[in-house]
C-alpha cells in the first residue's frame, strides 16, 4: 500500500515540477471574457495559459494541463472532493451548462481557443 501512495506522491511532485519549471510566453495575448474570480486567480489563469497553450495541440490536453495547474496551485482546503474540485473545457466551439462555486469561474480566450475553468463541489446538495 505504501508503494502505491508513494507512486501517487511522486506523480504529484513530477506534475508540480513540470508546471513550475515552465516559463510563460508573455507575448501570448490572454483575453478574459467573463469571470467572478479574484484578481490573484485571474493572474494565475493568465500565467498558466501563457505557459501551457503552445505545448498542447489537442484541446483535451490543454484542458488537462490547466486543470492540473489549478489543482496544484489552489487545492481544496481539506483535500476532499466535497470541498470543491476544478474542471476545465477548451475548444473553438462548445456549449456548456455548469453549476460552480461563487468566485471560482472564468471564461477566457487565447490563440483562438476559448477556455472555461470552474470549481464545483462533489455534491450540489451540500
């Protein structure tokens, strides 16, 4: 059992190093279309987007990279899904209807790709 836990810990450390080790390309224009997030989180979105957008050709990989970065930078306070988890959708044409926590949603665009990031609790009835 400890080997499995160690494997997960190492995977998380590798993810964190990968996200932290990359430098943002500040020449990439990021346009915030709608948000209720704090200025600090919006700044994180800009930095993460400028860091990962050119590295991922597939939108699903871009969405995973953004979600992973926010899982690392802004984890749930008690590390439980019932305290809220991040979700991300990326693409050039999509429709979505979601319920999110107040102050934890952002819709933005960069390099002709629209992105939506939001945090929601595991159960909408909590």
